[in-house]
C-alpha cells in the first residue's frame, strides 16, 4: 500500500509527533509499504491530493491533528485514515466534554470546574491541593499542581509561572494522591496496565519524553482487582467515545482507598508511538513487537472502512 504518515504540525506536542511519525514510517517500510512522510503545514490538502495515498497514518498529537480538524478534512476528501474519527476526536481532546460523555455511564472521573485564569489571582477555585490544566492539551502540557507548599503564592500571584499566563480558561480538579497508571486499548482489547514512577516531581512533559526520568513498571505491581478495573474502564471508555485503532486511558489511583480510589483522568485517541511511548511498551508485553503493532493499527483502520462500505 501507499501510506502517508502525517506528523509534526504546530502544536506544543510537535517534537513528540515527529518522533512518533518517524518510528511509524520506518515500521511501515519494513512491513513492505510505500511511505510518504508529510510534516503537516497549511498546504496539507494540496499535498495529499498530489500524494494520492491509499491510507493516512495519523501520527499527529494535539491540535489540529487530534481535535477533529484534520479528521474532518480527510473525511471531506474521502481519504481513509487511522485512529479515531471526527466526533470522537472533538470530544476526547476536550476534558470537559469527555467527563460529560463518560461520567453518566459510571466511569469515575475527578470533579472540578472551568475557571477563568483571571479568577485565580483573587482566590483559589478549590481547596488545596488542586490541579489546573488546559481543557484541550495533551502530554501534560500546561498542567500545574497548586499546593500549600507551592511557590505560586496564596492566592496565585500574577507574576507566578504557570498555565494561567498562557490560557484564558483552565480546568480545576481536586488533586488525587497516589499512583499514576495507564492502560492501552487496541481495537477491542485492553493490552495491560503500566505504572509510571517519575524519579523527580511528577509525570510532566519532560518526565514523559526524556529517557531515564520515569520508571515504567509493566505490568504494574498492583492488586488484580485494580488491574482488571483499569482494563475494564479503559475498554469501556474506548467504546463509549467511539474510539478506533489505539487509545490510551490515564488513571490516578489512591492506593489507600482500594478500587474506590481509581479515577480516569483522560483518554488519548492518538497515543504516542515513540521509543518511550506506553502503547508500544504494552504491546511488547502481550507479544506484539513495534512493527506488528503498527500493522495492526493499519489493518484495524482498513477493516473499519470496509465495514462502513458494507
């Protein structure tokens, strides 16, 4: 097949997308496909018309490649692509819409509310500690943990460094103590559970993508009921949101509260495919090497389009 690997773009996650795309493109070539690499720019539609691919492997992270924009364009152009479609992408990248979609189905997620950044300089929106995060960014971009021991001031000072300087609105959520867990789903199968143990601080952007800053424990050394709950919730979230291909659900687990302490934070519809990424790691754990995983994502996309065509 002739496959375009779409990567890069202009989101805050551009460097990660370039790494994901390079790995995917190399794997597809090893699998015998003809590959065209496209670093997304404003001329994407014209470049796709020129390339005439059989399929686009979407290796973009963040907006506009993960929020439905690119998906809508590809739908209009009649070009098949991997991973989730337009509606799912619009909902899953928005943390508030995700809560509205999942919580009524019994998926446990932290409470919280949207706040104007300007409000933070007058009073805390929630009792400390709490978390502030952009509504529609991934890879822990713009996330801040505000605690009594923070250097942000009380209330937050205008000159303090944080996401309030970059975003007009933020999602405020209660901070959940405990452990960082994540579960990948491929098609109709939850692959496993990984525990993430940052060596310094918390699992921020640098900890995610800098080799040696985070220990990955796969499979996570957790009680069976917690592992099964993670897999069940990730699979159910994947199904409710209508995800296609691979997704990854991130959890916080308060290990002093048993299964009642498990909360889903977000669902990533286009999880990373870098050497440090979690989906390839969990794939290896179930006997699926990187090249096989990439091909499985391609095959799943092709099967979906075949089913739609009847």
